[in-house]
């Protein structure tokens, strides 16, 4: 196996300055028939919908994911509502229903999405590891960063608020967290002194070749974002907006307190000095 050098690792991350503070949101759902029986039909439904940029399957075939990409904080709520209305129409058209319980039953289908990436991930999992991953669904927020250095500053700031964010997003009395952490022993995000420190952690934890295999609750994503993976799932668009807005405010605080883009300071009423 070829060793990934530090420059090769850094090149895996695509930071785009014009997308700074742009937000992307991934919402996961269990898919079921009209009687509420969870089915391994996520990839099939995504294919029927025919818009894989917005609606796709996830690793567990019993799940469907909607994706909202590159919106401003002011656009989050109206765009989520647009997507929600479309999904309700698809439920009627294709005779399925979404289940929003963030923890599924123990006898949930363990079928894996046939996409190559998901098959490769699943091959490394035992059934005891796969089952918790199939039983949990979540809401993930991505926040665009201009460069690696800014991403590290924001990431290190945000992980100090991990417990607050986990509690805010908990809709199962800690059960989703327990299941996820049983599947992902490297779930706790460590602090990094610099980018090379991040590289060493990636080597030690086995995600140096594919940084999307970093399972931290909060992580630096190859798309050039800070990804916050702590929130459960809900039908309540206002609640989702509240989760995203709290993350956005923490990111703004991190930038302002570290004299990054101080033009944003008046929005929070914070001093830039």
C-alpha cells in the first residue's frame, strides 16, 4: 500500500474561499412502506426521484438522505421548506414514508447500498459494527472554510462546545450517541496544533487515504468544510435551523476572536481587538 505523504494528504482537501460560511445540510431518514415497515429501499427511491445531487441513499439501504448545498444562513429555512415539500410529494408519488425516529429497531434491515464506496466501508465492519450504523440517522451541517488554517482555528474552537451541541441535538435520551460511539471508537475530535498534527492523527486512526473515513463528531471534511455530525433528526424545520444557527454563531465567534474576517464582528456585537 502506497504511503500518503503530507502534501498528498493536504491536496485531498478542497477549500474554496468563495464558499466561506456557505452552509450545506444533510438530513437522513428511515424509509418505510405505507404501513410503517422499514424497508431497504433507499437507493431505489433515490433512483426513482432522479436527482442524486439533492436526494440519495446512504450506506444503510434502509435510509434516504436529502442534501441542501451552499446556502447562506438566511436561505436555510426557506430552502429546507422547499426540499421538505418536494419530499412529501415524492412520498405520495412513490408510495413510501419517512420515519424520523433517530434510532431504529434492533431488527432493522442490514442491507448495504450497492455503491462501491459503501460496499468497501461495509466490508471492514462486523455485523455488530454495522447494525448500530444502520439503526441511527442524523442531521449533518457543513460550513465552508476559506483555507486549512482557518478551518483548524474554527475546528479547535468548536470542539470545546461538543457536549453542548450533542445535548442540543439529542432526541433519544442518549441512545443514538451510545450506538454511534459503539460503532466508531475514534468519535472524539482531538485538538490539532497545526495541519501536520492533523495528518499524524489521520495516519494513526486510518483515514489518511480517505479523510471521509474520519468518524469524529466534528471533523474537517475534504469538501473544505467543518462538518458537525452531532444532531439527531426531526420534522421540525425551526429546530434544524436552531442547530445550524448555533454552529454558525460559534464559527463567527471563532473567526472574530482570532481576528479572521473581523468585518463580521458587528453582526455579533463583539470587539475585534
